[in-house]
């Protein structure tokens, strides 16, 4: 296994809320600070750690990602907590592209 992967495994096994630093990982796992830095940045991308201002880098719980394969106009309205003013007949159709516009009831007549 690579040093990079060793660091990622180490970070995944840390308790939630533990603080980490490039220097502490470098010393603990006997790797260069550059290798530790790159692994921490990769862990941030994966959602394993988060760097907070004035607190440093902290181990966080990973959020569950929800993947929606097909989406309808109705689901978009529900997710965005929107009120549908027209076109209720098409709410069950699948969406491939959309944009959201916000306006007052008075201005909707022009569109």
C-alpha cells in the first residue's frame, strides 16, 4: 500500500472531532510533510476531514450522498420548497435541464 493510502486509512480510522495537522501526521506515520499535506487535501475532497478557520483540520462524519437518477418537475418543486403557479399537468414529466426563476405574482403574467 502507498504512503498516501496509509494516511487516508489513518484519517478514516480517527474518531470524529479529532484534530490533525500535516506535522502530526508526518511525525506519527514517518512520511514527508508534502505527502501528508497532499493526503489531507484528498481527504478533504472525500469529506473525511474539514479545515476550519482558527480550528485547523478536524475529522468529520461523512455525509451520505443521495444520487437521483431521474427527476421530475414535481420533485424539483418539493426539494426547492416552491409553489407551482402554472403547468401542473406537466409536473410528472422527467427533467433533463431546468432553470429556476423567482418573481412576484404580479410579474408572472408576462411570462
